């Protein structure tokens, strides 16, 4: 059972959708999103409706502070330290192969 909860229909508590935690690519994206948002977490989103930290919570079902704790528990910094560049090279190589086949 998770310690993260959100309000469901009728005001009751229901477990949040944390299925993104099971998809390594999604975890990778959210990790880098959190790193990007952290310095401006108290600023308003471009539409000015809510602070970035609230936007993050609405999209991930956990606060930035909770994500930091979870990220440290999962050792995501070490796990993704060099992945960004490696994944980018893989995507570029795959695109080049697809373009080469078409031409």
C-alpha cells in the first residue's frame, strides 16, 4: 500500500494513479521534469493558474518533496546519470536507420 492518497468521487480517498512508476521511460521523463521544475516550483505556470509544484502533483500524484524522497530511495540520480545522452544517441541512430531505409 502506498502512502500517497488523493480524493476520489464522493469525497472518499482512493489510491492515486502511480502506474508511471512501473515504466522506466516514464520514470526517466518525470525525473528530469522534476529536476527542471524544482528551481521554479513556486512560480506560476505559463497560464498563471497554479504554481509548478501543484502542476507536478496534479500530473504525477505526488508532491515534488515526496518525489525527491522516492527518487532518493530508488537511487534515480545514479541510475540515470548517463542515460540521457545514451538514450538520445539511440533515438538518433534509430531515426537515421529509418530515414536510410526510406531513401
